[in-house]
């Protein structure tokens, strides 16, 4: 009787291990290659929930790992950063299917922000020089992109790549793919008429001020 119970216990444990190994496997987050010499932000840390990456770019994770992926971003420029846009590129057969946006913006309401300080507090306001913040994909964005992945018949993503797209500063200048620019004065006039709480509304982003949503 005891021997049968021992065999049964062993089988249950073995099946549990097999099931777990099928759920969790190595997930890889590739960097964005050689950084531009004037790149204003730097990824200084990566976490998957409470789990740290075993190596610089890999970690064990379950199929829904992307919604738990947190990036620690440092402002290495000399200016205050108003917002930035990092995409997580999902590929299939070597081709990019879509980009899941990690967007930082200075929300005035702590309930809106998807960013935390390095000390675990809600991040409000600009990202100052040498300051580090933690940012993750918003839940609603993750749900939308998961539906898109299903249409492409992608049910488990094990490798993604980072793509730094743009950084906006509070002096109205912008960095994009290694190029810095300032808007035309006429565009500035338009922006000032279409801003919320002094914050310019850029594409692919929503800002909330009081009860108005844009």
C-alpha cells in the first residue's frame, strides 16, 4: 500500500513538473543594438514581476509574461523628459508583426500613471536628469495587442526586441532616432491651443486633466 502511494505521489510530482516546464520557459528581451551617441534614455534594469532577469536579456516566464515585464529607464540627458515612447517589437518568422508601446507621460493623477519611481512610488511629473523610473505596458494596451496576436495565430511569444522611438523634452524639443529637433513656431502656436494642463498632446497617447479625456 505504501509503495503504491509512493508511486502515485511520484507520478503527480512528475506531471506537475512537466506541466510547469511547459508553461514557463526562457523569454528574451533583445536590446536596441548600438545606442545612438546622443541617446537621452538608457535601460538600466528589467524585471518580470518579482523575478529578476537571470542574464542581461533573458528570464523564465509564463505565456502572459509581457504584461508583467517592467523596464527601469534612466534619463541620461541634461534636460527634463516630458514623455518617451519605447516599443516592444513582436516578430514572427523574422518579420515584425507589431509593436507594443511602453509610453511614459506626466499624468497628474496617480491613478492614471503606468510608471513607478525606483523606490516603488507612483511616478508623477517629468523625468529629471539622472532620475530612474520603472514603466510597464498598460493593461488595456496589453489586451488590445493580445487580440491582435491571436489574429496572427501567435499564442506564445518567447522573444521580443526593444525599439526606442522618440523622446520629448519639456523645452518642446524632441529626439527621434538620433535626431534632435524643435517644432516650427506656427506648430508651436497650434500646440499651445491644443494642450492639456500645459502638456502637449502627441499622437498615440492620451492625457487626462480633471474630468476631461483627450
